[in-house]
């Protein structure tokens, strides 16, 4: 499998587990057990039951008639925004909470940027009766107040990360410190395909339900199991990994990854890792990382709290370096405009992260006989304040 992780957690030259010695027992316990546990019949029975009866899967593959007509191509939306909690994140937190239970963990920690992963983690902790602590950058706490309120309603403790850019990177740093200090009873639910092995592979496996369903749904709608293009936004990249997963080895499927250009790729306020990044190590894995000449991490920027990560998951770094995927960077203004466009053309208010992906329609040509699947990764409820301020909707 050319585009999957090998047994050491590498995707080509990216990945691995570059961790302090104090984290080794935590990571090794997971690495030795995650495949055996997640592939067991009892795990899969409980996982699939919760995905169906709690999350609401399968999510629809919706033919976007108005968009298709305007852009003269066949556009489908994989409606992850219709999952319980409003985004794809819950697919992974369901999987990891079941993993934690089987490893006898009593306490769950997580990091969150846009807040959707925090909400999804708090949700499954409430469901399973486990203690939950969510680390979130203090800037993101301000930007994503509704999600913070949801986490607290669900019984989670939200702790502010006040260092650095006060965003996702810093929240992740705080969560890792917590895990080092509480190795025996705590499981760290990472929300994206980042971090040390086995996390990128484990999260991608749990999110792969997205592409598995897409295959079956396309067979029914188009009489074939694969589209011509799959398109998703990429910060760390879990929604994208989920959509790409079952198409990675099928070279008939073009993979498009959409990053946040922020205020412009070369503005100094961007999160376009594929353009600006160089090899480096962040949060335990080797990947493409925005950094200075002397290796200091560059602070990322995006109007979307879920895309302002200075790196990208090692799977995506490999897809970029190997040219298996096409990477496109979209500035804030175009993404915000698409939030309004999708709302008014299809009656779907997308998360700002998701809106970045749709902006590809204005920068790249597609053909009438092509089938395109966009991952509609989250709904825009959490971003209403940003939309209101931007478009003067008051």
C-alpha cells in the first residue's frame, strides 16, 4: 500500500514517532494494541452500532443540482455536517473512546481548535461516563464561544492555552504535557491525522467510514464506485483522510487538498503548509511544517479556527511530496464568499473550513462528464458570529 502508513508509522519519508522518553509507555501501549482491538469483532460491532444509531450514519451523498448546473459538472456533497455534533469529528472520537475503554482508561484529554473535536470528545465522554478535559487556545475560546458552551454543557472541563499564538498548536502542547503527567489512567484523543504513530493511521482508519460509504453510494447513483475527483479542506487533515482513504491507491481518482492561504500565501498570515512548509518535527511526527530558517515554528493564520495549524498530517505531506494529491491554497475572502454562496445556492451553511474546499470551483476547471465529491465536513453554526461580522448580517 503505497499511500498508507508502514508498520513504523511512516508515509514515505513522513510520520514516525519522535517522542520524549516519558511518553514512550503511552504511545507503545497504543501502538501494540490499536489494530488488534479495532479489528476485533466485539469492537466493530459496538463501533458500527454507535455510528448507525448514535451518530446517524450513513450520511447522505447529496447531488448538488444548482452547483452542478452552474459549473457544468456533476457535484456531490458527502454530508458529514449531518453527523451528530455537526461534523466528521465524532467518527474518530467514537472509535477512540471505545479504544480507551478497552485499555481501561478512566480519564480523557483532547485538544481542539475550531471546537468541533472538543465537542465530539465531550459528547462521547458524557455517553460513556468518563472524565473529560479539553485544551483549547484562549484565542479560539473567544472565536468559538458556542462550542465552548456546548463542551461545558456536556460536562467537560475546558482549559485555556495561553502561550504562543493561543490556538491549536498551543492547545496540543498543553494536552501532551498533561498526558506525560498522567500516563496510567488517561487516554489522549487526538482529533486529526497528526501526532506520533499510531495516531495518524488510527484516526484515518476511524474516519475511513466516509470513503467506504461514498463508494457504496456512488455505485448506486453513478453505477461506479469511484469519482473523478475527491476534494476536502486540510488543516491537520482528518476529514480529508477519511474521504481519500479508500481511493488512495486508485489512480483514476484525482485527490485535491485545499489549504488556508489566510491573508495571502506570502503575507506572513497564512496556513498554506504545502507552499510554505519544510521538513520538520511537530507533536511527535516528521512532516511538512511552517518554520523559520533556524527551525522555529512559524505562527499560522486562518480565519477558520480549524485550519490554522503550522503543519499537516504526514499522510498529506506524503501525498503532496509524491504528487499523488493536488494542493490548492484559498484566501480568507474567497472562503467566506463561498460560505455565503453555498448557503444561498444549496441551502447549506458550511463551516468556514468546509467553505475553503468549495472555492476550488472558481480556480480550477472541471468537465461535464466528471463526478466530483466534496467533503462537507462540518456545519456553520459554530461560525455564525464570524459570518455575521464579515458580511454585516446584523
